[in-house]
């Protein structure tokens, strides 16, 4: 429904009316599209598979204002960018820009909520949505395999860790080192790399062509760093080190990425 890649829709006979896509980060485009008969706006705070895109400062605040003005629900996907990944608990609440703190109506979470060791995902929402959907019956929406005790126990432990200021400070410090290292690699290989962008420990390295991007992915894997190109952008590699990564590990990762890019440079 929300993906920008038609390849993910065509196999499912995607042709539902009433959905319109606008360029990410373009407030004017959204303003022209949104109206009082729009039900919701769905956005990923940092669109990972689209290339680890970073919206301009003020964009999500503008989205919030437009949604409030027209009575539209603001739905945010933080499956990848949330829960400390940007060095803030929520990417949309200070994780993109320190002074931009936006509260959506509905948020989708997963992945890091269990540290990847147990399948669990969450839909969180404001009270008015709960009242509209559940009314006085909390069991009106149930799931045969939902409500896993083990999954919830793991999530509770993880949330305690991910919301700890000391932990978030660590992510911020490691993110600065990682980002600086990637930027230095990009500066040294400008004939191959167009740009690096990211926050905390989620970064994208955009190459000057899809060919360079895919070859770089393989070259870096050969150096021992597992990463991949973005699902909808083969010219961009997405890099997300573990949030518990140590400084010496960051240094080694950067060194290996640099070697992988250098090896590609020799081939080109």
C-alpha cells in the first residue's frame, strides 16, 4: 500500500482506488494532495528501503499541522528507525532534528523491539483511536497466535534498555563515529560515491550508479561486513550496526568498508 516500488504491488494485482503517493519530504506536494476527505497519511520516518532518506527539517511538523487542519490521521512507520536507532527513542521525536519533536496518531514498531531474537510487532495509537476501534470490548480484535507471553517479556526488557539515557548516549557517540567514518570514505571516493546520509546507527551510502552500488555491496561483504542495497534503491547501501557496537568495532567496520570500496575503485 505505501511502498513506492511497483514491483512489490504488481504481483498482488494492486489497483485499489483512493491511494495517492507524493514525493517524500515535499511539503508542498502533500499540501496539494491532502483534503478533508483524506483518511490518513502514512510515512516512514526514515524510509530505509527507499534509500535511507532524510526529510528536510520542519517537514514532519508541517505534516502534523496539515493532518490536524484537515482531521487526517498521521500514521508513522518506525519499524527500522525507532526504538533508539537514531540515538533517540523515537526518530520522529528528536531523532531527525533535536528541536523537531512530533507526535503521530498511530505508530508501527517491530524488529528491534525483541532485538531480532523473537517475532513481535506493535501498533501503538492515541486514545481516540482505541475508543473508536475497541469501544468497551478490549477483545473485539483478537489474534489466534498473538499476545505471546515470551514475546512481550522480551519486549519489556528491550524497552527498558532502549529508553535508558545512558544507552541512547552510547548510540549517539557510536553514530557520530560511524557517520564520520563513512563520510571520510565518501570524500576519498567521490568518483564512486554520491552521498552518505543518516542518523545515529542507520546510514545509507549512495553510489553514482546501480552498478557501483551492487558491486560495492559484494566487495564490502568480501571484506567481512554484511550489508545490502536498499530494497527500492540498488544504488544505495543500507548500513545498520548493532546498537551495542563498541568503538573498536566501529573502527574495524569502517576500515573494512573502506577496503571494499577501494577494491571496487581499482576495478573501475
